[in-house]
């Protein structure tokens, strides 16, 4: 029961009073803000797991702190024709067991995600576009897609390269035990204590240069107050996902250093847009309505107008977010500068509701997670408060992520909070609003089952466009179309933040990843 | 047995217990009158203003005439109002759960004592099994299965506490059963239920009252714990435990009022109830008469 962890801070506070033990200057302890469920890099596609795996493994393509693609285990890549990508591999790279990294390992690693059993969030949406793979020579591979597909290098930033020798027939459990956790990354496996910590040892032969830290511990401190207490007590050198109530105090503390950056994550509402009777939309007496009001674009526009994003950002998020009307953050493909966040207009919202035939509003239950995004539970309550002012009768139900995503995917909700991080608007739309089709991996997070052939066409065209400018134009058109239709209600982009003890530096990353190798002594 | 007035007079001989009773009465009245006393309906989202979030005690509301005497929480909810309503939930849940547990425990305990033999053994082993589970664990499991809601919290608390009553009742009833007056009414040929409810039950009551008062405090504490752990009641209708949990993350950043005030209120409430229960235990125990 993760709820029990809420009791942890009290114990940690007690510990904080005892003297913090001295640490070796070559050791680094980092407090992670979310649980890492496995060290199998192909098991669960969620930031905490992927970030933990990044310590042990490398991908062909890496992402720099600003979201630009940079060489990883591939030194270069190019489209040799419309449907073929060629990757040149880095030479002289060794796995932790001393064996060479070659094209064979790439083949194995690209095939493995489809073979992982019981994945709660598979990586196959990134590998499914690859129709055939070909080894040209031990350091060159060619990947073919059935149709032109531009974002393949971006997709491959999330697929980590494992050792064919060590991981052949390995199960997820073999990675957790360390037997198969043999990568090329900056650190070697030390120990994985589930729900507690991951211990790592320096890989002296790392191709990217010898890491600064001899031993690294990633401590899993999912409780906000516990994470703060651990940092103040000196039990950890740095923490990620800094709790918003503590930011101001950390900033004023001369012994600590705060790093922040707008993250790629947009927080928004997914609405039930396909069913005429939605389970959590009723009249105010709880009786079913003749039609699902969320299917009326005027109602969706009214909801968007009724949300005071500025208040949400300044009060609930304590300034650690930027209000938005877009799906992806500024500066990346698919962000449209011309789309501003809908202005707060209560009278306008009520007028639109009346026009749509709901002058007295209706009843709506808002669903959200309570342990995933920064202040998620508070955000759901605040939006409920704002919609109540517009005349809706709201209820709030929040739950741990473990049950939330599954229920949302099953279509159990009518109005549900989701956060999505993406480095491209067309890729985001493919998951969030494209007509759901499991065969091609589209619409995996389209909880409301929005379906718009014109949007599908634009997304397909954008993803198939290899010319950057043309792709950006198409992706922008797709985003504009979705936003004009209020197919989802965007709220804000959240900040990612880190606090560390003085003497350390970390360049804040747009993708929210916390990487021990990127911490440097000053 | 002396009259109620006599009992009250003897109760008041202990000044601390008298103060505890007065405090409890005050809190109960405040809870009953919450809708009239509270400056705001903290469960009506339209009355909350996010722009007033986390204001310290004594702050004035931005848009209305309201003054937040005990500050506001992260949603801009008036703490005083939220505490009064939370107190209402705590007391209602505590008493409903006790009444439910008492009724169930009485029925099971008396039947067990009267039936004897295998039925008795079966029921008491079931009670043992239940007591072997920590109450909090059992309630957590039940709420996970049942889902949130005040009625479900009561059900979970009853399920977690009935065995205490059943055991106490059975113990007393077994003793009383062997006494001469029961033998006498049996010889008179009275029916089973009549013996049970008219003769056995009234003589078991003093012991039960003591157990029940203690269990009210335990039920309230259990409800607060469950709310603190985030199961049971909706987040938009916080009870005392949820208020404490919500303010917890702000403790380190100096916004003490969100957690501390509801915490003190809960402490006062449970302390008062336990002091009253302790005094009743002394008064109603014949062996301690005259001590």
C-alpha cells in the first residue's frame, strides 16, 4: 500500500535530527521522486523507469538537456531513401562484461520490446514502425519502414541497447537481479532493492568519458516530505521533482542550489468524445442526460473558458508551470505560437453552456491520479472548483497511478487528467487524439476515443514527411485543428526542478530525466 | 442502582473527568451546529476561491467579506469551517460505527453465550480470527474493496470492531447465565428471546457501556487514520484526518495551520472521550465501588 509511505516523513524527520553520516567525496546519492518498477529497459515506458535504465544502458540516439537529438551509440544517422534509415554505430564501445558492442546487439535490442511479457506500458509503439532490419557491416545498420517515417531517430532515443550475449532469453526478473543488466552505460549494476534504492558502480571504460562518481545510489523517495527531509538532513546530495511548497525555501537557502526548466510535459484533460451516454456525466439529480454534452464543441469551449489557468498556475502550482493552449512546449515541432491559452471568461462560459442547451449546467465527475504529476490531486480539485463556478456540479475522484491508467484506458471515466511529454507535436497527437487502432499503435492514450479523419490524415502526413520545415507545417496544422475542436483541454506545461547541495551542478533537462552522470562537482 | 442524577453527581467528583465531559459536550454541540457556526460551507466547491489558498490565520478573503480566522488550506478552504464539518464527520462516523458494532456484537455475543457448545466455539474462533488482524489492516482491505464513502467507512469500522463487543458480551452473559435469577425465570417458563432481552441484556449493559465509550474513541482515531492514508472519504469533503494529511506537506515550509489545528482538535476530541470512558469504567465497575 503506497499510502503507508505517507507515514515515512515522520520517521525521516526523526532521522534528520541524528548526525548525517559523512560520505566519500566520490559517492553521489540522489532522491528519485517516483518509483522505479524494473531495471529491464524494455518493460515499462514511463519516465522513472527509463531514466533509471539510462544509467546502465545507452540508446542509439541520445537527447541533450534541451531536447535536441545527439549521437549516442550511433555516431550518425541519415535517411538513405524515403523509407530507409541508416545508422552508423560507435566503434570501440564495450559492454560492462568487456564484450564489444556491435550491430548484432542492435538487432537483438530492437526485437526484444515485442517479446517482453506482461508489460504495463510497452515500448512497441517505437519499434512497430520498423518493418525490416539489415546489418550492412558490424558497425552499420539499416532500418526500413513501410511508409516514409521521419521521427524514427526520435523514437529510438527510448529504446536502450542491451547485450545480446547477456540478455538472450533473459526475463525482466533477470534484469532486476542484475544478471542480464549488462549495458554500455556510465554505471554498472550494483544492487536493486525494490521500492528502496538502486546502487550503481562506475564504469571506468565508459565511451563518453570516465564518470565523476565512484558509487551512485538512486534512492526511491516517492513521498514529497520525505524527499525534502532527506535532502535537508544530508542523506541525499540531490533530489528531483522538488515539492512546490518547498521551492521558495530552497531558493533562499545558501547551502543548496536549485535548477529549473520548463519540462516537455503538458497537463490536460481528456474527455469522453465518442459515447452518447458517458458514465460520469449526468443531470444534477444524477439521472442520465439525453446526450453526452462533452460531444458538443460549445460545451468543451465553455469548460476551457471556465478554467482560470493563471490562478491555477500561480496558486495551485505555486508558479511552477506555464499556462498553455498548446499540446507541446515552445520550440519543438508542432508548437503553434499563434495558439494562446483560452482566456478566463466565466460569463462567456455560462453563455456557451446556455447556447448548447445547458443553462443550468450538468453534473460531472473529474478523475485524476494522486501520485504522478506535480500537485496532480490539487490540480483536479482546483479545476473542479472552477467548473462549479461556471454552473456545473462536480465531484472529484483521485487514485494511485497503478489503477488510474488501466481504468482510463478501459474508458471508465468521462473527464480525466493526463500529462504527456513529447518532443514532437505529431507524435503526441498520434498517441493522444488519433483514431485508436492497436494494430498500428495509434491512439494508445486517446481515452476519449476522439476520431477525426482530417486529423488522422494530417498526423500521418506529418510523420511521413522527412523535410523538417514541411513536417513542422503539417504538425502545426494538425495541432491547430485539434485545438480548434477543443479535442482536449490543455492546462499548462509544468516545470521540472532539481535541488542539490552546494558544490554540485546539474543542467536541468527538458525531459525531466535525472542522470547521475550529468551531476558534476564544481 | 442509583438514579441518573446520582450517577452524574458521582461522576463529577472527578474534576478532570468533569472537564472532559464538558469539552466533549462542547465539541458535540459545535459539530451539530456546524452548518450555522461555520462561516463557509467547505464542501461547496463554488464557495472556495483558489486565489485565497494557503492564507495564514486571520487573513481576509480577497473577494468576499470573510475572514479566515484559522487560515486556509491549499484549495482556499476556510480551515475553521473545514474543521467544524470534519468534526461532524468524525463524530457521526465514530458513533454510527460504535452503534453498529455494538448491535452486531450484542447479537453475536448473546447468541454465543446462550447457545454454548459448537456454535459458541465457532463464533468465538471467528472473533479470535478477526482480533488477530490489526483493525487498520482489515479496514484498509475492506475500503479498497468497497470504495469510498461515509457509509462504507462505517461498515469497515463495524467489521473491524464487532469482535470486541461480542467477546465482552459473551463473557458477561456466561456469568449472568448461571445466576439464580436466570434459573428462576427459566423455571417460570419464559421464552428464550424474553429471557435474553428482558433479563440477561439489562444486566450485561454496564460492562458494555464502558467498552462502547472506549471504542468510540478508537473508531474516531481509526477513521482519522484511514482518511490520513487517503482512503475512505472524497478529497473534496475532508474529514479531520484528511485535513491533517493535506497540510502535512506544508509543515516543513512553515504553513503549520493546515495540519496543526485539525490535529489539536482531533487530539482534544479523543482525549475527552477516553477520559469520560475511563471515569465510566470506574463508576460502573462494582468491584471498584467506594474506592
